[in-house]
């Protein structure tokens, strides 16, 4: 089989890999239920990539109100995740693919088993399940290419957040902005994924001479971004420039918060962090060094 499925060395977490999709899955509950959840995740996973590939031409097109509806359940979730932004900026359903895949695999697990907690982590885009009385602590990564934590967020079952996503120019996907990392909390993973993309694109200093950009098509010929310039290197920036870029991203995050598309966001650039929604967020942001009673999962 093309898909690679197996446990990590800790024997608790399942690793699912197929082409560009790379998932870390962990479930908690009675052993019988956990085993059933992992079987369901594996069975659903082997169909995901082919399902998405059948609709790639549509999913790489700019999202518009007149766009043809997708047929696959994951593709439809991707379209729904980016729909709120289709009139305000360029975005394609691919901006929500990682979160939508994570949601689908998590849904297969919770439909097959009774679990106390579970998560599916798709490269930092995370779908969560929390039974009553449970909680998660999620670590926020400063640089996806060189993971180190700059903070954490604590989530409880009584809170509505079930999706976390991180975007930035150093991550797996291209970015139009210069954020090292933008981590977003939202109702669902696909929603968080799309919002993180939008906010990370907005953390920017257009035309700055110390920022290197190239057309996305030169790096990946079939990129959904086409000839749009994507960030490849960020040179030295002054403190005022870092603040200006973060201000631009925070303004967009504030607007998404007002529209109830996100619950909170943490924007990170050149060692500086800006948090939006911290006073009203249903999660608790904290410093990475604070002790926690749970092992961290990483966004």
C-alpha cells in the first residue's frame, strides 16, 4: 500500500503518512475504544488522498460565491472553511486542506469509539475532541522549520474551540506575508486553517528591500497561488518595522474576531508576539515555560 501507517516509538500515537499528508493521532479512553478509533482512522485515511486528487482542479481555483460545489466531504469542508474570505481577498480551498483532513480523520474516530480525548495533528493544524471534564494543553511553535515553543494555550471541554492551526512563511505551505508563525483558535480545524492563512498573509511589509519573494509557480509549477509572490527570506528588520507588520496582522485578526470567525490568535515575528482576543478567548494563553499537568501537543 502507498499509505504508511504505524505507531510511533511511544506506542501511544499513530502515524499516518501518504504523499503530502502526514498525521499524528492520539486517542484516550478504554483500550478497546482506543483500538477501535485507531482502526477507523486508518481505514478512512487510505482513501483521503485519492479523494482529494479527483477534485484538485476545482480546489486550486480561487474561492468565489459562484464556485461549483465540490462532491467529496473533505473538499466541501475546505470550501466552507474559506468561503467567508472569498469576497474580501484571494483564497483557494487549499488554504483549509490540512485542517479539513484532520477534522475528517477525527470524525471517523469519534464515530467509531467512545473517547475521553483525541486529537489529529496535520503538520500543526489540529482537530480536537474533548469529552466532559477533559482538557488539552497545546504548545505554540515559534518556527515550524525549527520547532521551539514560544507559548501555550489551555483548552477545556466547556469551551467551543475544537480547531487550532498555524501558518507562516517558514511552514510547509507558501505565505504571502512574513510572519514566523500565526496560531489561531477557532470552532473547527478547517476554519482555523483558513483564518491562520489570512492573518499570516497580512503580517507584512510590502516592498521592503530585505524581504525576498518569488512567484509561487517558480517553486511549485502547479501551486494554487500561481504567479503571486511568496516569501522566501526575511532579512533584518527594525523594531518599528516588526511592530508595523504585527499591527497589520493584528488588525485583520481583530476583524475576524469581530466576525466570530476565530476565538483568538497569536502572531509571532522576529521574537515578538502579539495576541488578539486574549481577554475573551475561551482558551488561556501562557508562556511556554509554565508547567502543565498534561504533555503538550504542538501547533
